């Protein structure tokens, strides 16, 4: 799966979860940049991503991400293997 396709699907998940059609992600986006992105929505986000891409993340992976770009790298690694 290409990076662009992952990014587009990830953007769709964010827009749906946060109910914000105009939400624009970048690789540098963090929870501080998205209104409503708290600990509960973070869990909901991870679950939605795992379902969409049919992958599972470890707690270590989840805790290591500093931004959306690092999340995308993890998705890319899992869907490519």
C-alpha cells in the first residue's frame, strides 16, 4: 500500500472520529493540534486504525509515536510485511 493511500485513509479516520470534515493532517500533526484528541479518543483512534488496516499495534509502538508521521510509518511497516 502506498504512503499516499495510507495518508488518505488515515485522514478519513481522523475526520470521522473527530467529526471535523475540514481537519487537515500533516506528518507533524500531534494531539495538541486536534481539538478533542484526548486519551479516550486516542484509544478510539487506535482501534479504528487497527480495524481499517487489519493490523495490531503493541503498547510500545503506541507510546513511541510523537506525531502522525510516526504513526503512518508504523502502519506502512505493518501493511507492507
